[in-house]
């Protein structure tokens, strides 16, 4: 299996300056090849420039600008070109499927934060000073940077990425051939229903609290964003106060993100330790949080009918604050590492179906769910918590006999 490790870097002042220059030059390369593709398409020939064409030009680019582009790893620059190529592939895929395309945009220096090295030993070297107890990573053009390695690295290091988050720098290792660490069987299976009032409810009736990290810091974040909005959005040089205001907003967002990530990791680890099989919904979070389509009023031109957009916006914010997609990805990774199984089932009508294996009749109707939390079957009268009923149905859909094992 593959696993990623993220460690904090401790660069010197000179190394930090070199890291900033590396990001700036890769950003310049990204924008330059994007401009080339735009101009080629605007030509009457409608030519399409591909990754292979631009990769072949790298040698000339490095020779023309040895002080900037020539300093850095050739392979890392190829990775930047592939990054743009993936953006165009996604753009054309969305065009073909009729989705909102989203043409690739130019990157500002402050928004280009990652450089990838595709192979350990090619422009980079993990643990470059093995004779020294202090772990270091060597980057071409930067040098040997100290790494705060807080846990051992298992497996074969495949790719190395350098990432900037605010004023902090990190190295991300992607490792192949990582052995699994199977846990002892527990004989327990469980179904989980995701929610916003509670992060999840299990088929055993247990609930995990949803901390709502974004909502808790919404007032402080809004005040910081209002202060940032008093400065001009587009300016060649930010003032000291402007930079401080931008850093504060970024710091608050990072704090919310880290708190949510920590909560998801701990919750997923507990589920993986306690159960051999975990059934959960196959959720389309992007579709669930899509804004409702406006409803034009047929009798009044330019007017619109109520479409519940305000209420939907509040629900969307709660879903995104809960972070269902991130949690399910973490749960799948931890289950794979522990030798557990995660089964995804169809999420439709799970909280509207009367559970026949738990004393219900199997009747499906929207009227069965009286409120967000209350379920009562209109045929047999079976009553219970709607999230618990949903979790029971999810477990039952995972396979025959699962409900009995619960």
C-alpha cells in the first residue's frame, strides 16, 4: 500500500529565501507554459500544445535563463508541466461531460505553494545525511534542510514534495510498499450514517459529536476578513499591515483545517480498531452542496420565485464544515492499513426506509421521516431516531446477514 508522511522543515534564513525563489520560478514556468497554450489556441490554426512539446523546450529554457530556471531540478520542472497538463485534461473532460469547464488560470506567487520531485535521488534526496542523527532532506539549489521527523518512515520513498503553508514549510513523502499492520479480528460489523447535528451515528446507536470548528470560529474569521477587505485587492506591493491581515485570515483557516483533520483521524482510528467491517454511504458531496437553480417568475420579467437558496446555503455550509468527504477518505486509508473492510452502499432512501430486519416492514416513503431526527413508519408505526434507522439500513445493504451480526 502507499502512505504519505508530512514533516515540518527547519530551514535557515538563506535556505528559506532559496525555497521562496524556487516556488517563484516554478510559478513563472507554470504561467509561461499556460500562456503558450492560450496563444496557440487563439491562433487561426487552433493548435493544441501538449506536454511532450513543452517538456522538449525545457532544455532551451534552462540554457536561456541559467540564474533562475537553470538552478532547479529538471525533473521537478517536468512535474510542474505535468501539473498544468492535468489541469487541461480535467478542463476538456468537463467540457465533454457538459459540466462547468473552469479554464486553467494563471497562478499568483502567493498561491503557488508546492513543488514536486517525482523520484527520490533525482534533484532531491531524503535523509541525505544518514551519518548524522539529525534528519535532513537535500534539494537541488537549496541544500540540506533539517527535518523534524516525529515518526519513522516505512516503505520506499517514491516522490518528495515541498509545501509552504503560511510561514511554515513542510516536506511530504509518498512511500510505496508500505506493509499493512493488521489488527486482531473483533467479530464486529457496523454501519454509519453521516450527519451535521452529529458527525455520524452507528447502527449500534452510538453517536459522534460534530464539533463544528468553522462555526465556532466564524465570528473571529469574519472580523479578520472584514479587516482584510479594507485593503486594495489588486496592488503591486502590499503594506506591512496588509500582509499581517492576510496572514491572520490564513492562520485562522489553517487552524480550522487542522482541528477538523485531527478530529477525523481520531474518529476514524477508533472505528477501524473496533470493527472488522464498516458500511457507509457513497456520498456525492459536490452535488449535495450545489446551489439551487434560480426559478424565473413567468409573469414578471427579471423576477424570480423563492427557491430556498438561503436555507440551502446554511445546510451547504454545515455539510462542508463537517467534512464528510475527507473523513471517509481517512477512514478508508486507516481500514486498509489495519486490514479492515469499508463497504460503500447506495445512500438513497436510507433514512426513509422502515428497517424490516429490526422490527419494521420495509415501507419506503418520504413521510416516514417526520423531522430531521424523528422516524415513524406510516404503515406499521415503527419509530426511532432517523439517523439510527439510516445506519441500520446502510449496514443491511452492505450484504446479507450483516444486520444480524450487528
